C-alpha cells in the first residue's frame, strides 16, 4: 500500500524565514517537509509522507484573502494529495485564522480531509471549530510535541476514512456534533466515583465541563481624587518610540514599563503603538488617543487629581492568552501597590 500523500501549510515563522519583518512574503511551495512537518512525518511512522510544504506570510494571507487562497489551492492541486494539514498555530492569531481559512477552503474545493491545530483561545478556534477538525494545543510552540501527538493519529484516521469518535476520544475541539458511545460503567457509578475522588481530594475529570470565569469584586471608590495618585495601564500597545522592549504585535509574552516624568503630551517623536490588531495610524499620530496623558496632566494641574504615577504599563491584548494577561496584571498590580498608587485608568483600543 502506498503512503498517504499530505500537503502541509505553515507560516513564515515556522518556516524559519523570519518574524514580523517577513510576514509579508507571498505563498510559495517547497518539496517535502519543513519545520514542524518533520515532527509530523516522524509521528506518521511510515504510513504518510509530506510531499510538499506551502509557506505563506501571515500578513500576506490575511491582507490578500481571496488571492492567497486561490494561489494556495492551485499549489495543492498540483500535488494531488490525500490530505491537507495546516499548522499547528498555537496562540498566533493571524496564523490561526489563516490555518482555519485555508483548511476550510481546501475541504470545500478539493473535497479531501483537512486538519489543523491551535490553542483554544486562538481567534481561529471559535471561527472554524465547527467547520474543520481542530486539535487543541498548548499556548506556544513549546507544546509542539504535545500538538503532534494529537494531530498525527487523527490525521491518519481522517486520511484513511475511518470513523471519528467523540472529541474526547480523538483529541479535537468539540464541534457541536454529539457522538454517542458506551462506557464500561453506567452514569450513576461514574458520578459516585467522581464524588468519592473529589471528597478524597484526588484528581478526576468531569464529563460536563463548565466555563470558568474570574469574579473580581470591585474595589471601593476613591473618596477624594484630589489626594489620589493615579496610574495608566493599557492593552492598547502604546510604547516608547522604537518599541525598545520589543512588545509583540500579537500574543504578547510580556509588558513594558515606561517613564513619563516630565512628559506632558504624547507625540510621534516619543511614542508609538506596537499593537497589530487595529490601524496604527491614529495612535502613532497621537498616542493620547489611547492613553489620555495630556488631559490627565491638566487634571493634576487644576487639582482635580492629586498626582500621576511617573510610569505607565503597556502590553498588547491582540491574541494574548487570558493566562498571560492575568500574569501581567498580577505583576503590574504588585508594582503599583509598592509605588503607593491609589487608582488605575485601564485603557484598551
């Protein structure tokens, strides 16, 4: 029996072409496996091979959707593959959307099985999990081994036309289609087992997971603003000119702390935005549109506000994982408490 022929799609980063500075590159096809394709092909254990890899910059794909899709579809047709795999994209937002978009297009136009993988908070996950199979991955490429271990077996099942089980069995994101299967124990026995495990403080896995949301109790209002010290925190990506901390335009891995002592107004000479999720023109022209520094200086001058903290804190919310944002917030809060800040103005985009 001949090997299953697979075409693999990756972005410029995983092809080792570069980062944001190479996100503009158009689609190109190379023979064989590249980057994560090496791990995927090894996991196929000789049953499948990646005959070609398509590489495309995230910006090029998302800014030229129809053109890019047509180009890539033609490249795939030339290979006559049995299956198409995109990613995994982890939590890279534009990459995830590209993977989902091209996977759906290939499924609809070429009528072959498709598969991709990404972090559950990737915007591409909500957009495409009901349209194509998506394996859940960890937040970053550090989870590549885990992603491949899920994607490879499911890819082989899809390529062979085998029946796909429930999402919990075959490691894909729930897609709205319920799959019935029989357990060795009836429901009442499983429920008692879970209860006993919970009472004994032992690990167990619920069969009906509920969404988990943080409940943050609001702090008491500031009684007298004229005596309060206020700070700015933003997820709008406003950074010092040149982005010295290299805050990522999407899926930020850290935040920046910037001194504004002696600065009364943001200008194109002293600030810019690192955010990749909105048109930067107006924020670059006047960052006060995102962080109202100029107005706050007026409030301090006329006594409405007691003082403005000499630093502001900034990161990018675009595609950034909730867990990462929570970590940033905890670190910033500790810094603000140590500085005696009484209140924060938190701005987004």
